């Protein structure tokens, strides 16, 4: 079912003393200051129930095609030997606080090989919306992804149409190595549109965002791979990983804050 967007500014107490956010709405997990320079967090990736890698997200101010944007630099470090690796990516987002959403502009990959994906640019920008007042509300969005990839050192450009549905599943409590969090569970269903106009097999991903902070505490896909929050610094709130957990997995100390 498709619902119209309701600006957060429209949800106001009659007393005029400021916005009143419904207790069980996804708006509880929208933090307009989440994509702020200096914010950072780390996620552990689990495959078959075992921690395989640690992914560090760090925000900084930047721009994309002459537009002001927040750049999120993502580095992934494998914990497994001898398959240790490191991958990098940069995401470009803008904040649309009036509609309680973020806008995804593009993703770039630091590809040091002769093949593979190097960038995705979205047109129009893809909304990451929290504008749902009740569980099971959803919204649909169609967009084009301009994808660049390398094949034996040659860059190829491909345009692909997608349809994306965002559904607010509801409020849930999630436990991670960093502790337990009250969260908003959002489910994303993405379908590639084939040349004949028919949608391909859907790809489903789930995300659980902490109330007020807006940080993802769990991400999961249909293949059984999932990520859990380890630690972070979101605005004035610091999330700390217990030392016994850090020692158990031989994890490095939390990365220093990004210079603003």
C-alpha cells in the first residue's frame, strides 16, 4: 500500500511547543544530524553465524557534482586469515529534514583491480525515508542507476532502471555486541526492471535503526549475511564496545573521530 509523505513539521502539538512524534512511528528513528561530519560507527559482518569482517563508516563534509553533500567513507577489513582483505567505498548523501529522509546520490568504489564495479549514480536521488506513522506502511520509488564498471582496465557504462519499495515493519528490540537497542525495522525490496518492462527477482534487505540516534544497529540480507553494531560516535552519544568482546575477537581500538 502506498502512503503520501507527511512532513515531520506537520506533526505538531496543539500547544505549539514543538513537534510531537508518534511513539511507534519510524519518525522515532530519524536523526536529521546523523549524516554529520565527525560521526562514525563500526559494524561487524557475520557469515554462517561467524564474524568475518569489520566495516567502519566515517562521515565528512564534501560535495558531489558541485552539490553540497555528506561523504561517508566505508572501509571493510577482513578478520579471516589467509583471506585478509581491505575494501573502500564512498557514499554521497543529502539531508531532507522536511520530509524526514536522506537522499542517496551515488556510491563510488576504490577498485584497484582490472575488473568490477567502480561507481553507481542515482537519478533521481534515492530517498531513505523514515516518514511512516504506523507499522506496515510502505512507499514505492522508481529510479535509474548509471553504473560504471571495469573489464580488463576498460570502463563501461550501463544504465539500469529499478523499483524500490520501503516498508516500515514496526518497532523491535535488537541486541548487538554493543548492547540492546529499541529500533525501527525497515525493509527494502529492490527490483531491476528488465528490457521488456517486467521486474526481475526481488532483492530484499532489512535494516534496524536505533531510536533517536538513527544509527543502523543491524543490517541483513536474504542470503543470511548480517551486520551488527560494534561501537560509534553519533553526535554527542558515544557507543562503546565492552572490552571483553573486543578482546574475544581481537578487534582494534575504536578509530579516532574524523576531523571536521
